[in-house]
């Protein structure tokens, strides 16, 4: 029978000629991949493991199983290559049996070098190198459930609901001389499957009917049936595997949104990157579990597992907790004509390894792949992937997350079964209200197309605070206001089948250098180390949870210069009472957000109360702004001084106060804009703005904006010499 042995301890790791002893999981970018903007190490490193010959009988095989090695590797045993693998996020195996000796040296060459064939190559997150998930030795009989097909376990379970019953189809692929497979479903019964030949493979098929099935019903009741599959050869049981499945049905309605088991079930989702501070992507099970607990605590019922295949343990958690999951491959940002085979192999691995997970509703083809436009090869690649998804799994959706620049009439939009757009109005471009208009226009023009919001968000560094938050300031305060609006917007548009906050947690993006905290994407509503929840976390908790709570916003905005300050409370209760220095100042009735005005005279104790729930903080009146609330010492200012316009132009000439459209209508002005936009692109999202093709609708939106506003939104300091030089150059160009 099968035995598995964890092979994580006592490895040698060699980087640039230096050797150290390590245990797995491990990444060599846990520091330099998180501190930016200097290039983190992307090269080839070596892992070596010495081990004695395991107990392998003459009728057994010995496999090695890697759960995740980023991003390409070659594996050698005793000097012989046993497997190579391209793709950093999936399981792969090799049969070691014929290479084993009494003393063995396993050597793994791992590369996260840039190349032109393995995805991802360009994206707004760090590509950590290393063997960052568990490694196992798996000992099986010569006859065993197949271990050689794209990292799967050989058993595929397909439950289909019909007329109140569940017809559960089992398909098991077998290697060797097994006679039959016996499948047992806990609490239901067992079925003997007969093995036949199918397309050159030995496969056992059969079906079990479950009368009045207990449904997997999301957070309310994530019931899973337990399965044991046993392979029998010559009358003896030779291999056994264990799995689970859920009986459920779902669909997306273009007008009414997502449905689970026949009832409306709006998907309140978050996106998750797997890394964390000081660890990279070499997470422990405890860290995965903590992530799930934090997501559930905010009230989310769905997770977009971005932008790659996640750890099997986390998919298991999604099943067990009742989370609806979006699964995707890292076909992202920029299409490579030489990368087609890698997209196909990564999709086969994703589906094969995750087919039995009840939580998963779709297989996503790509993310923001049209950054540099749509080519014929890109379209063909997507058609191939879409067909592959339907061939391998006709019971789930194909999906795609579209860059907000992609025109809504592009054939890519309607190619998959469902789709979402990644919209950042109110952060990178436009105003937060532009999200409302975008969805209203899309639904009006394409009422038959199911549409979701697969990314949206605003960056905030938790130390940055402001009484007058504005887009582009990276304050915790603006991020909270942004998400207040987005939640209101969702509540009025039930046709949006799912929304996915970007992101649940801050994550490493080595190319970024923003707001005085480089190397990170700060859109998370929880900090990178999982230690602090930002105010925005609590507005979601107010909308999405029922367990009573109150939360005082702005506790990190302690030093306040204003004479009268706003105290904002988030709660899922209907009334909130505020106390200042133990004196009740008022009670408000409302929904989710409660705002009080409080006069400041010194140090004050603030307390919010609703029923048995309360929250407290301290604030203080100060005479000068606290410089730690600003991203740069150069930006410290008095928020309440009347703004001065230092960019006025001589009459009849341009300045940065003019709109982009006005300036761009003049050839000389257009040339200056192109230079300025190139400078901004190099700063945006760690350089992700480079090479972007703007759609006509986006160009029209930008044309209406004053250049000064665009510069501010793009992270340009209006006091910088660069901006002053732009303005001076515009002052030389006649506006008529």
C-alpha cells in the first residue's frame, strides 16, 4: 500500500557559490523580493538533499513529489536527470525507482530567471525563487492510481444534481495491472468500478446515486462527502487514496448575479496573494489557516486566488469553510508568442490537480493580458485555452479578468463563459464615481453579458493619515472613503455577479517604490505581516457580517491640527453613541457609517458604544502637523492653508492647469505630454504602465482632466523640479 514521507529537512542550498543548511519550504527572495526598488535576485540556485535508500520492495515504485518550485527546475538523482518542470505554482512528480542507490544525492537546479516561455514574466508581484512548498517521497505498488498525468491524484469526481438526486460519476486512472477499483462514499455506500482501456490509458468508471443529497451550500453549510478509492490487483488491495467532494449547483445570471443551489448568493469576494512579510511565499499551514480566518472574519464568501495556482491546503480550506473560489493560471500582463505551450500545460495542471474541489466555480484563462494590445496570436491562445477548459471540465465556467483599458466590444470580453473587469477608477485614473458609470454603461449596452468586478482598490500605508484625504495621498483615510463608496455602488447593482477586493493583504511587488515604503503593493486592507487591520477592513465587516461590533476609525491619526475633527465609526448596528472624556456627546442612527464632529482642546479619550459593543481610542490637539503622517518630509504642510496656485501662465499660454485635451490639441503641447506620460508610466505600479495602449474611451476620459490632477494622481510631486520644468515649457506654448 501507499506510503508518503515528508522530505523537508536537512537540505543544502547554494546561491552564487555560497552554501548553507536549510529546511523546506524555502525561498531565496524573502528579503530582497520585498524591499525594492533594486532588482531582486533572479537566477539559478541549487538545492541538494542526501538520503538513504528508502524501503522499496521489488514490486513497488518510488516517486518524488514537489508541491511548488518557482519557476523552472531540473531534478537530478545521482547525476541522472529525472524530470524538468516549467511553472512555479503546481505539483509535479518523477519516478526515482530506477535511479536509486544505497546512498542518494538529489540535486535540484531552480531558476526564476527572466525568459520568454514560462509565465509569469511581467506582473505587479514578486517572483520568489525556491522550493517553497513541501516535498514528499511517495512509495506505491507497481499497480497504483496514476501519478504521471499533470500532477493529479488519478481520481476525478463529478457530482451532477438532477431531479433531487445526485449522480456522482467516478473516473480513476490506473497504472499497472489492477483488476478493479472500489469506491466508498462515507454514509452512502460503495461501488465497484471495472477497468477498461480508453485512449491508451487504463481507466475505471462508475456512478453512485445519492438520494436527497446533502448539499455543499457555501458558508451556511459546506458539507463534504468523504471518499476512499481502493485499487485491487490479483485479489489484493494494492493502493488507496482519500478525497472529498461536494454536491452543489451554481449559475450566473446576467441580470440577477450569482446563484448557489437555486438561490441568489451575491459573491462578496477578496483577492489573495500567498506571500507575507519576512517569509515570501514559503508559508506554513498555520499561515495559510490564519489567512483564511482573517478573510472569514471580514465576512467574505468568495476568494479570487490570484494570479496562479495556490497551495492544495488552501483549496482544501476553501472547501471546508464554504468559500466560493476563482482559480487561475499566471498568464498575465504581457502575451508572449513563445509561451503558448506553457499556458496549456499550466492550465492542464490547474484543472487536473484541483478538479475535485467543491469550492471552485471557474478556471480563469488570463489576467490583464492585453496591457500591450490584442494580437492574433493572443486571441488564438485564448481560444485554445477556452476550448481546453470546456473539454477537461464541462461543468465549470471558463473565466477571464480584463484590464480596464480593454474595450468592452473586444471579442475577448465574450470569449469565456463569465468575465470580470479590473477597474481602478478613483485611484489610478478618474474618480471613484466613474466605477458607477462604467457598470451602468456596460450593463445597458450588453445586458446579456454576465459581468463582475475582479479587481478594485486603493493603496494606503498605515502610518499615513489626513483630515482631508484625497486620491493619490496613500493615506489610510482615503482608502477607507474609497471602499465606502464601492460597497454602496455594489449594493445598487445586483447584476454584478461577483466583486473581488484587491487585495485582502499587502503583498510584495519588488518594482514599486511608493509612499516611503518600497517593494510592496499597499492595497491590502490588512498589513503584509497580518498584524494590523486598516480602517477599510472594518467597513467591509460592517456590510458583510452580522456579529455585532463597532470600530473607531482614525486611531492612528492621533495628532490632529484642526480645531474641530470628524470622528467616524463603522458598525453593523443601527445606532452608535459617542463619548468624549466620558461625556456623551450624541447618538446617531444609520447604516454602516456614523460621523460625529468633536471640538479639540487637548488630549481626549474617545469611546463609541452600541449595545454591548464598544471601542476606544485617544486623540490629541497639536499645533503643527505630525511629519510621520506624510510619505515624505518634503510633503509636510498645513492641510488647512488655502491652496496657492503657483502654476498660472501668461495670458494666452498653457500651464499644467489646462486639461490634457487642450494641451494635446497643440503639436508642441502634445510632445511635452508624451514626455510627461512616459515619466509617469515608469513610476506607476513599479513600471507596469510602460507600453500601455490606451483605449479611445480612456483617452477621452483623460482628455477631460486638468494636467495638474493627472500628475497628482500619478504620484508626481507638484513641487518637484520635473513638474516645474514641465510647466515652464508649457508657458512657452500659445494656447490659441
